[in-house]
C-alpha cells in the first residue's frame, strides 16, 4: 500500500540527505564543479517493466543503461503511481531504493511538507488502463496530472520545471489548457517523446535555418499513439528550415485510395515519399500500396510550407522523413532508429535534455513543438471522425524559436 503522509515525509528526509555521485555525463553537460543532484518528484500512470516510467525513472535510479552504472545527476525524491497492475515495479523499487511512494500528487510534490522542496517534476501519463474516445484517443490523465501539479504550485506560491511525457492532452482542449496554464504560472515546461533525440540511421546533416523546399514523413501503427511519434519526428526536422517555428493554417486526414490519389496527383511529392519508403527494410513503394489501408495527415504551415505524414500499416514499423533543401540537389532521408538495448537507450537521450532543464531551470527545447504536433494530431483525428473534412486551425497559429539541439549520435550510447 502507498505510504502514509508521515512515512512519506520521513523517507523523503532520508532520501534528501543522500547525494548522488557525479557521473561522467554530468561533468560534460554542466561546466561547474561537483554540482549537487536535483531532486525530482515523479507522477506516473503505471510502473512496470518496459513502461515509460521504467525507462525514464529507472534511469534516474539505476543509471543510463539501468545496470547500476553512471546516470543522470538527478535524485528521485518521491513517486506517485495512479494504477498498480500485475507486474508492478513501484512497490519493490521503493523498498529497494528508499524513496517514498505517496498517496497523492500534492504529497509527491511537497514531500508531505508545507512547501515545495523538490527541484522538478516528471509527469509520465503513458500506459495503463484508461478509456478510449470515439476518435481513437486513449484518454491518459495528462491534464489531470498537470492540473494537480500546478494547483500545488499555486497553493505554495512556487513553481519548478515540469516535463510531460509524449503529447499534451491528448484532446486538444486539454492540450491548450496545459500550455496556457504553464504560461500563466510561468512554469518551465517541456513535453514530447524520445523521437526528436533518437538515433537516426542514416544520419545526414540537415542544415539549420536554411531554405527547405519540401518534406514527407512516414509512420506506422495506431494513429493516436504512433501518429504522435511520426508527427513529432517530422516536426523536429521541418522546424529546422528558415522561419520554421510556426504553427499550421489547416489540417486534413485522408485514408485508403485517397492517400495514393494524392501521391499520384503530385499533391504529395512522389520522389520524397519514395525516399522515405526506401528507409523501410525490405519494402518497395509498390509493395507498400498492397499492405493495406494507409492514412495521410496533410497540413499547411503559416509560412506556406506543405506538411505531409503518411501512416502505413503496422508491418512497416518505421518512422522516417525525407527532405529536399533548396540549395542541395540530393534528397536527404533518415530513419528514426528505435533500439531496445541497452534498456531503450533513446530514453537516455531524452533524459539528458530533462536533466539540463532541471539544473538550469530553463526548457532545453521549446514546448511549442509538442503543442503544435498535439494539435495537428487531434485535428486530423477529428477530421477523420467527421468524414475526412479539412479543418481550419487558427488555434494552432503559434510561433516559437527552434533550437539546434543534438540527437543521439551513432554508434550507441557508451
């Protein structure tokens, strides 16, 4: 059972008295001598093997490779868990590492005190037994988590950095509320998945702040869960163009034969689509058409740039983007290379970015990238539910300044 308030406070006091040894990563990331670890509260849906809580929080507890080796310069101060399914790891990990397992989100953020002693909050609303709406969106409690975290900030008149795993919402009204709440309270806020910082294979140099002519992305599997991954991977590439930190004017969603008609008619560039498909192992563009129904997310950015992400049947299992820069003859294409060993290492590179935010107090890269991708996905799924009609999206008229933040280098994390 979760600890009582008194037990939570007692265990937290012990945890706060124990400092992490400095890892080689921290020494490279921060140009200061022996920085003290930042103490982080984690709010998660579930914590079992392979869950996002496991591969993010587990790296704070057990190192980048989760083998008790070097890890981030962070300390888990407390944990709130929403559900305890079979295979739960929260209770045994709390017993093993001595952090408090708290009964409420407020208790996790305050450690049972009358203040906010933690330096940051991880909100991991992914996995677990939650309902799905008519648009196919799994209603993870990301807004509820963020609302209770920030209500605690308001109550105690203090804010600390917050990271929201994956997309905001997932329903657009909730995503917008979360973004506006963070702005209102001036919360240093990051969100998103590991895709933008994942390995890329091949790994072409895509120029930053230069003219981009066109881009096409591909993704796979469920439109809600993996559609976000494909859109955020795409956004992380196309925001690199000159003036690329802008939202979108309209969104539409096509399925089945309408996808191939758009490609055959040149609405979606065939050469870029073929270059993206070339990243799918053992599949040709012709074979892709025979695999089953596909879905096209199509949209236009405020600067007129055409956005296109094609969601292919599950068997492709590849996220890729092909780009044509105006000043280069060749097409640049890359596959976002998901790896499972050691312990889903792309999450280590996501955690590197979060570690930097928790130490500096400033987002490592803009949350607006995730706000825009969250909105595109929700609007596309709304189009699909309403009969594949185009939607004007004045609500997505955001502007932001992208940063040239690095992704995981090949070879793997050492």
